[in-house]
C-alpha cells in the first residue's frame, strides 16, 4: 500500500455520545470539526459507533458530511477502523471512502477517493484527524 498526499487535517469537538446497545457495549459518538481539504476550508459533522474487542481493541464504523465554509458544496464519507484507548485518549486508524459531486467544484476531487485515516480524541472532548489518499 502506498500513501499519497495528505488530503485533510482537521480539529474539533465531540458533541455527544449515547449507548446504542448495553450488551456490546456499542457506543455512538458525534463530533463537529473544521479543516482544510486541499486548500478549501470546510466543516464536517460525523458520527461513529464502536464496540470493544479483545485486548482493549475497538472496532468502529462511521459516516460524515463535509460542507465548504461558503456552503456551496458538500461531500460525504463512510469509514471503518480499529482503535485503542491509552492514557486518556482514544486513537483509531482505518479506511475512509468519499463521495462528492462531479461538477468540477472544490470538493469534486473527493469523489470515489479512498483514504487512510487516523483519528484521536481526548477526555476533554477534543478531537483531530488526518486523511491520506490511498494509491
């Protein structure tokens, strides 16, 4: 696997959590972030769920909507990854799949793009992520 250029680096806050299934447990987390997608400022809202596995590892899946700051364009993503909690932080790494309009806009480069991400959140609800293009 070869990683291409960094597509986005964003930062934000966890906006909510809820228990989807106490027997898993399966926990849902929502967040809002701001970042730059190849020079275009955008905001993102996203939600993911995670389930603990053996040895402190967690499996999770998520989805999100990216909107340019001027509100003119949107793109979406779905992703999945594995994570682990250590020292008051949770960190996930995985794959992310984008969809966007093909109208030649600022986010159109995301259409059908596959990326590799890392995501981190701390106990205060701060979160950040980076996504690299997968080639």
